[in-house]
């Protein structure tokens, strides 16, 4: 991989760019502002000094020492400029204090020309040769202009020094930002690589190693989401393995039994009664295989979204009665008292065949997963716009560990008399939700109640009217 395309390199370059942008903005704001303030301060000093100088000049216009004294007091060059031409306007120095410098450089000084043209104080900066000056020009009468010109060399030298130091400090800051940013980005990228390796492990079906990151930032949240996914997938993988083992056993047992009975039926000495018993047993094994195949087919249709349910008014009382009659023989064989409590009619919206399928699942669980002699009750009721069929048993109850995963596919409880494929309750839950209902569970030692809750016909009609 190109090192410049890594997350660490991109983050460090991004930090470097941000720091460079900030330093550039500071440089562009501070340096010109500092220069402007220094120049303005010098111009203000000259403007404040001009009143005293003008007054002194008017008192002693011909004093030869005036210009040298004024230059010493203002720390500026002082010149008397005279207008020698009005069109075009031309000014030239006539008296001055310019030690070591020719006065001719100030001929046609732009600030003095502006003051001569406006007859009022003018100020600004001008360049004479390679030097820059802050100048103030004041008319003093008779076509004369008093010009104060202060060199800006020292002030600009300070600005240049600040500029150089800012550039040096900016360069050092960029280097520090690059080093610190690259180090921090490497740590950040290392965490991302750990998550990448964890994702590869999970994708490869290895769920034994936890995904750990205790940080409170977004990567920490992502790591915790990965850990929840890993735990979930590990549970599903464990359930899948158990299901394969259980399904293999569920298939092998009836198939082995059928093979044995077929061999026995080939014996011509079997009497008719024994032959009929063998055939009934074989029919039971075929039903067992058929039920497993039907469960798997229902799950595949649910996953594909191709399982269609009819929503129509359903008489829950008659369906519950039919299910109780159907399981009466099984209940007697397993020594379970089976009772049906009729608490009045209940009409819901749902698919009659799927409702009956769910009730069969709930009844089978109550009869198979409780000890012999445990009473089982079926009730139907309607209240608050909902209708329900409940199946209650008075067995040992369901543990908290089993409750957490009871409606998961392939799950077979450890705390109960586990048998079957572990698909029944998962199918019942998904079918109930397809019909707009739910499966509710209430359990405690000595009593467990599974309830299929569906919208009552009145509630369904109200929803249809609101939609219309």
C-alpha cells in the first residue's frame, strides 16, 4: 500500500494543512496590521508636533537654527517647500535640515504637492530612493509648505524582524504539527487496523477473540458494536451447530426406525396385529419427519419474504377448541390434564391456519417440556382492543437464561426437557408479527403462560377507518 494513502498519512497531512492555513492567516493579518500601526503612530506623532512648529516658524520665519532644532525635537527631517509653478503644480525645497542627504530628492514631493493643492494638512508615506518615509505637510502661507519627513527604516526593521521570527516559528510549528500529527494518526490508524483484523476474523467465522476498545469516541462505539455483532454471531453459530446436530439426530432416528420396521415387515411370520402396530409406529415417524420439513420450509419462506398470511376475522374460541381436541389424545398419553377455559368469544384479525399453527406450537411446548402430571390450561379472552389465546402450564417455569433466547431459531433450552428442533417458538413469533400481533411470555416457578395476542376485529376496523 502506498504510504501516502494510509489513514495516518492523510490525517497528518490534513493537520499539517490546517496548521499551515492558520499560520498563513495569522501572518497575513499580523504583519500588515503591525506595519500599518507603526506607520500610523509615526504620522500621528508628526501631526501632533506640527502645531508647535508652525507657531514657532511664524514667529521666527528667518531663524537659521529653526530647522535643525525642529529636526532634533521631532526626530524627523524638516523642510520648507515653495511652490515654483502652479500649472503643473511644482514644489521644491528652499530651506531644510538634511544632514548627509541632498534636498533634491524631495523635489515634487507628493505629500507636499497635495498640501499645496488643498491648502490644508496632508500626510502619508512616500519613497525616496530605497527608503520609505512618513510625511506630514502643512501650509504656512506665502505659497510655502512645511514638510516633516521621518524615515521608517527603524520601524520597518522591527516589522521585518517580527516577520522573520513568525516565519521561523511557523516553520517550527509545521514540523512539530507534522511529527505530532503523524504520531497521533498512527495511533488512530492502529486502532482502525485492530478493528479491520477483528472484522476479518469475524468474516472468517472465528468468534473466540473479543473486540476490545474502551475509548469513548466513535471508534470505541464502533468496536463495541463489533463486539455485540461478534457475540451475536457466535451465539448464532453455536445454535447453528447445535441445530445441525439436532436435525441430524431428528432425521437419523425416524429413518433408522423406519428402516428397522421395514426389515421386520419383510418377515412373513408376523401376525396381522403386530404388523398394524409397526405400520402405526412408522406413520408416526413419517409425521415427525414431515413436521421437521414443514418447519424448515416455513423458515425459508419467512427469510425470503414469500410467506403469505390472510387477514380476516378469526373466531379464536373455535380455533382454540379445535386445537384442544386435537391434542387431547397426546395429553392423555403424556399424563397431562388438559383444560379449556371458555371466557367468552374473541374475534381477531389474522390467518386461521397460521393461528392454529401457533396454538399447536404453544400446546406442544407445554405438553412436551413439562413433567408428567403437569396441568395445562388454554384460555381465550378479549380486552382493550386485543384478542388472545393463552396456553398456561403449572410446571417448573423457565429460567432467566432460557428466556433471553427462547424465541431464537434453533435454540433448545438447557433448563427444561429439551427436545425437537428448536424452531417452533421462533416460527410462532414471526408468524404472529406478520399478522400484526405478538407472542407474550409470563413465567415464574409453578406457572408459565404463552399468549398469542392479535388485534381484535373492532381495533382493526378502527385502524382501517383512520387509514381511509
